[in-house]
C-alpha cells in the first residue's frame, strides 16, 4: 500500500541520502518561512496577536517557541502559532504542481519538535525534507480537482506535517504509517476565504501542523489508524479528488527531490497574481502609462484564476492579497508591488479603486493547457486614447524555472525582518539558519527566534 511506501521512505531517510542541493534547499525553506513569520508582526499584527495568544493557552516546560516572542508552548500549539505567522502575509513559498505552501506547514512542525526534544539541526532538516516530499506527492495525487473546494495547504499539508513529526520523533515505519492514517482522517480546510480574506487562510497551515504533531504523538502512544487511508475506496484520494493519480504518491520517491521544485515568492500576494503583476509592471514602466488614463485592463490566463482568485471585493488586506484584479490594478497605479501596496490606505485609494473596477480576468483555453507547468498571463492595457499595450509572462520570478538567487532570498529575508529586528540580529539569525546542518542543537536558533525581547 502507498502509505507503507511513504512511511518506509520517511522512517528510513538518512542525512547521507540527501544530495547537497537538497540539504541547502532545506535551509533556504527555513530561511524564507522564518522571514515571513517575523514579518507577520509588522504586516498583520492581528494575526500575530492571535497566534501568540492561542499558544499561550497551552504553556509547556520544556516547550517550543512562538517566533517573535518568549512564549513556550506545547509543541503542537507552537506549530499552530508559527504556521499562522508564516502564512500571515501570503509571502510564503509555493510548490506549483501541488499548489500549496509547504514551508508554512513543515517548518513550524520540525522547529517545534526540534526545540521540545533537543534535536540537532540535521535532525530538524531531515524531518523537514521527509515532510516536504510527502506533502507534495499527496498534493499532486489529488490536484487539480481537489482545489474546487479544498485548501490544499490545509489538507495535503496535514500528511506532510505528520511525516515531519514522525521523523522528528524517530518513529519506525509502522508508527509512521499509523501517523499518516491519523493525519488523513483529520485533513480539512475549505477554500471559502478568497472573497472575505478572513483569517482561516492562515489558520489552515497552522492547524495542519498541529494535526501532524498530534498524529505522530498519537501513533507514538500506540493509536491505530486505517492502513490504506490514501487508496481505500472510502479513503482520501477517492473523497478529495475527482481524478486521483495514485501513481504520483510514489513517483521518484527518494530519487527525484520535489523540494528542489520549491518556488520562493517575489511578491507578497497569491502566486496566481505574480505573472500578471510582472506583465503590468513591465508595461507601465516601459510606456510611462498614466494610470488615470487607463480605460481597461484585461488579464487572459488559466481558468483557476477566474474561479478562485478574481474577486474585486477587497474589504481586507488578505482579500487584496488573494485578488488578482486588485494586484494588477495597484501595480498599474503605483508602478510597484510590495507590502506597501497592501496598506489599508492603498486598498481604499480612489484611483486604485477606479482602475480595479476596469480590470477583468478572462480564462483562455490555450493558456489553460500550459498550466501548471507555466503560470501564464497575457495583460492588455487600453488607454482612453485607444492605445493598446500588451505583455505576456509565462513564468513568474521565483518559479523554479525563473528562481530567486540566494542574494535575492537574503534581501527578501532582511526586508521581512526589518520591522522587528535590527541588522545585526537579522544577520545572526540568517547565519544560524544557514548553518543548521552544523548545529548540535537548535538552542542558538531558538534564542534568536524569540526576537529582541526574547
């Protein structure tokens, strides 16, 4: 059965099995996730407060930390809190074929258990890699129809968190299989937040991390679970996908490392917005377009954008981040797309709202056929004079096919940390993360993660 194959892989994975590029990428996944979590305290303080306060309800000693605080909580609830923080500003990584934010699930899980159980940096990274490989394979087995209703980070992420936790707790293959079965029966999270931009989007990865820790802990205590949770006629694949691909669960397992296909975001918004943002910025900069003269903007793209990410009801910051029309409109007006473009004043700006009303997203069957290998967008801007400008982008910056350099990732990390940490603290935190493979414990990292008041 496939759960057994995933469990055997997870339990048997050794540090020596990881190619150097995979070990390095694991550190970069931690770096990006931590930066996003630190930024949450500046970019979405309400979510940061929520994350801190929910963890404080479950104190533990020894426990695990909540990034940016001195809080010590039970590992499952520290993982919940940090998962919320990592995803708070929607700037966290994405695996495009599984269409989920893997770092926001596996990093909080690995970190919480490494802190609570005194693991080495290598043990933490190894657990992270195991969880990453499981997460995306479950995701690829149920996509794309899974995404009609289900938030893939929440659902598929639960399996990856369970694999990460099982590896961190050194469960054997049988225990890991039980943990995966327990994870599958807890997987949940609906795509009902795209219009409202409510907090459930960011609670989902945290809850997946919590469920993963709980699954591994229950398995460690001897809890049983369905051995065929994935492929049973009433199991996960049948319930969560119209066109399941069970072969994807084990394809290349242990030889093709999906973590190397991780995409790090260049813009702090839904990934579907990145290609049209790039196209829009290219046009307004190249042609010095006056946004007040824009009569219409169209974004021809793949169908999922029209069905999931095209609401113009942007009544909250997160609603703006997951609205492709808003991202295009504000990029056209400001000639930039950074955290500043999601400030409430920009969302309410009269000209931005005017251009937003004139922005449309259109499904193109020809571009549909290019997705998800590409994230295509053809943006056309028409001025009040009748002039027309058009730009097409197939792969957004940050995609594995157009990756961010380590220098650009370092710049992103520094920018994310700028609101809470001084330059020296940020530099030391980055060094501790990149040197995790040499760390006998994660104590130094933990102290730095507590922030300036830790």
